[in-house]
């Protein structure tokens, strides 16, 4: 399961699954098992803003912290995403 970072961000691992690379770039956040059950899911836009698909077990404060982290680091995270996916940012029109 590819992680964006090997350490936790605000208490959560940020990752994606090899089976979900067919979707637009997104980030799962989970503090325990790296599965979609209980995890939050953030779709990442071209400017680093995110859309929360589901919040999982995260509090609104945790969601805000993760969104701020993604906004600051989305370009670096995108490089990791592109290692396994040919999908682009959320909401980006295919040209």
C-alpha cells in the first residue's frame, strides 16, 4: 500500500491503494489499518485544495489539519501519486 510519507501526519498515515489509482488523485487518511474502512478520503484539485469524499473516523479538526497539510505539500505528493497512476488532479479536464 503506497504511503505518501512513511510517518504519520497529524496522527494519520496518508496513503492510496494500488486499486484506486484509476480515480483522480486523492489521499486516504487512517490512523490504524491502511484500509478504506474508517479512513477519510480527500480528492486533490490542481491548486492543492481538497474535496472531502468521506470523513471516516476523523474529527473536523483533524480534517482541517490534513487539508492544510495537503495544500502545502500537494505537488510533492502528486509525484508519488504519478508513480502508479496516469490519472490527474480531481476536476481537471482531459485535454
